[in-house]
C-alpha cells in the first residue's frame, strides 16, 4: 500500500496528461471533426483516406531521411565530445558547460536565431562569406533543398549534441577504471579497449541516447516551420508539419488526429526495434 501511494501521483499524471488525451485523439480520429460545428462519426474513413495521401507519405519519407542523417551527425559529434569531456584536464568544467549551453535554448528560440543568421540580407553568414572572400555574391542558404537541409542539420547538431554528450559521458564514467587499466596492462591498444570494453559496456547508454534522438527527430517541427516554412517548394515538410497543416490550417482535426495515431504507432515500433537490437546479452 505504501508503494502504491508513492507512485500514485506519477500514475495520475500519466493518466491525465497522456492516456486521456491519447484516448481523446483516437476518438477524434474516428470523426469528421471540423473546427466549428458538430463532429460526425465516420469510423475508419480517415485512416482509409490516409493510405492514399501521397503528401503524408512523402512527408514521412523525408522525416525518415532527416532522422537517419541527423542522428548519425549528432552521434558523430557527441561521442568524441563525450570522450574529450570524460578526461580530467584543465578547465574541463568550462568546456562541458560551453558544450551544453545550447541545450538550454528552446528549439523555437534556436530556430529564430538561426533563421536570422541565415538571412541573406540582414543575417551573419552571407555577409561573413562575402567579407572572407568565400563568395563573390550574397549566399541565400534557404534557396535550395540541399543548402536548407544541411543548414538545419548543423543547427540541430549545435542545439542537441551537448545533451547527448552528457548522456554518453554518464555511461563513460560508469565504466570501472580498473577494467580499463587491466586491459591496458594486458597490452590492449586504445582502439581495442574502445571496441571491446567501452562500446559493449555502454550499450544501454547508447540505446537511451539513440531512442531519444530518433524520437525527437521523428517529431521534428519547429526548425522546419520557423526556418524554412516547409520550403523550398514544400521539400522540407515533415510528418508533424503536415499534421499541423491539416489540423490547424485546413481545420481537418479528425484527419490530423488519424495521422497522429499512425505516427505514434510508427514511433513506438521504431523504439521497440531499437531496444531489441541494442539490449545487452544478459537482458536477452
């Protein structure tokens, strides 16, 4: 009874702020639910229409592409930073704080900042490129898909690498120094210790960081809405952006709820697969 009383507040929060809204969203997805007027029950019609919605599946394909690229980029930056920050060295606390600082900036604020930095007229990047002689004319980073996409990738890595660094740093610090020292005395090289000791012992930590990174990437919205507004030519429309557009621009709330349910199922499936692939042998 004491245990139930201790967990009751958390359970209540989950029920009120997750399970109840989830049930309401599913119920809404079974209706033609306009912004104004009476909802009309249509069963699974929204899901049937969704199967033929090419715009939604195009958005899902782009979201998948973005998720793969940004997750690899984040880990490619965060892991070396974690290895660097794990070592005892002068001013290491200053380095850790500086790397982590962008994390405290909200995604909306960070997107507004980078939208200004990339502005071809009043931003920083284009005039700086001109001044340094890297180009002979103003550079509009939002004019093409490639420049827009990779500019947003850089922004997201800058914003989130510090968070993943902290998670990975926690895993690194949890590895016994005696194990590393024993391997060193047995003649194992740095690469062998990293591959045979560090990576296996960090599987759970990597799994946590990977799931959080993938989940955040699949639900990406702020950066594409604020910086690119889905452009150029709707080439950077993510799944959440399309759900937002259908729900709050076209006012098809029931249809938007159906897309949200499909996205939830896809996200849960991806997370379960990641957990199974990255679980430790003893957990298997």
